[in-house]
């Protein structure tokens, strides 16, 4: 969450309050360096709170925001409209937002959120590296030529039918308690976002469905697809959920790369109502440049060629064992973003 990063990693006070009593004036303070200006989040916090679901396990900085927003008067009063709104105690809404940011920082120190995030990332990366190491050891035992096949499976941006939508709900503090209600706010440009882009439960269900039944219409595809890694990640301009996969393909069974990509895309389309799309690393625009530099590894590999096999392993580690696309939430604390699969049927 960019707001939490700006609040916890910086020292900016969003607003300067000039004057006293009925003559108070609100002035936005200047941001420091490349940091985002905290005042720009004044009107967005209520929308961020609406993302909260009691059924999900959030990472420490997200949980901190949700807890503090529910406990602080800035959240309970539902502020975020006008900076200069005057409250019954004489404060302006901008002053209350300053106090809310200070409260976040105090609670972050008390809860040791920075340390908890560091531990979460470290443990996550260590687990992923160990999983990938075991995966490569198992693949090496297959002792055959294999083509690494990497792809990003992306969800459509907008929902087309009701089953692809998330109910648009909001949180409000009413009669001394927080309640979740249907929202009457317009959804952006009027198009509801596809649920798997924002609901980690739905994204992981889509992952399981894609890697699931191998005996149906795609049985010939799974005759070719070998061991795989799959990871649910967030990324892109909007921080949307998507899937990142890599397969090892038995080249003796592979008709053509074009056939593989066509069947792979068709499989993903069936999972996403016909509208999901796939980015293939074999189609990178800079492929020829990488080949000239000796950095291209997505070509037929054999475990007996130890140096090239290790190079591929480090390449996969670099993409699948990282903390720069850490999930903001999981169905449970023990849910795994990275999963691995077995060999040919």
C-alpha cells in the first residue's frame, strides 16, 4: 500500500494548520524528495478501508492500517471530504488526518511492523528458494532434454457477468460498531473490476483450476507439460493479482512452440470466461539482444549440462523467489503463494 509506505518510511506531516480558533487555515506541506505527498491520501482512506475482509490474513502493514483506521476518530467519523470541515471539538478534518498519520507511526513502532515485514519477506524468500531447489533436484532426476516455458497468466480487467464481480461493499461506524453495508458509490468508470484481480481467494481458485483436471479436453496438452512452478503475485500499474508460471517441456513430445502457446492460451481462456490473456517470455522483444549477450536461458536444457542447468536455476530463482511482489493478503497465514507440480501424466 503506497499510503502506508509513505506514512511509515517518511516524516512528512500532511497539513500545516495556520491560525487559531475560527481563523484556522489548511496548507498542504511539501513532500520530501521522491516520497508521495501524504495529503493526497486524505480522501482515499475510506476507500482503502472498504477493501478490508475479516476472512483474510493481511500482511503487517495492511493490518496496521485497518486496525488504526477503525480505532481512530478520523475513520470513525468517516472524514475525507473537505480539509476544512470543522469537528465538534474545534479541530479541522485536516488536523484529524495529521493525528491519524501520527497514530499510525506510533502503532507501527509499538507493534514492530518494520521487523515483522522484514521477517515475513525473509521467511517467504527462504521458503521459495528451498522449494525451487527441491523442484530442480526432482527435475534433474528425469534426465532428459527439457524446454523451460515461462508465462504470465493475466486476468481480464473488467467483469462481464455478475459471477465475475465482487459485491461493492463499504465499512461505516454506526451506533458504536463497524458494520459492512452495500455501497452506493459509483465504481470508477462504471465497470466492475474482474474479481480475481483483487480477491486473493478467487485468484488462488483460478490457479488451482488451471493446474487441476488433466484428463479433460486438455489431456494432450498435459502429455507435453512437465514439472511446473506457479506463483500468485501482485504487479502492474494497478497492483493487480496475476499468475506467474514456468514449465519444463518434454521436447520429444512437443509438436511446436506455437502449438503449445495456442493450447496454453486456450486452457487459460476457459478458466477466465474466455477473456484471460497470457504473456509469453519466448516472445520478449529483447530476446535477440539477450541471446547475443549469452543471457537467454529459455532454450532446451539437459540436467547433465551442469553449468547451463545451474544458470537456468538462478534465472528461475530470480523471478520466483523475490519479495518485490509480496501479496497484501492470503486466505490464511499458512497459504502459499508459490506452488509446484509433478511431472508428465
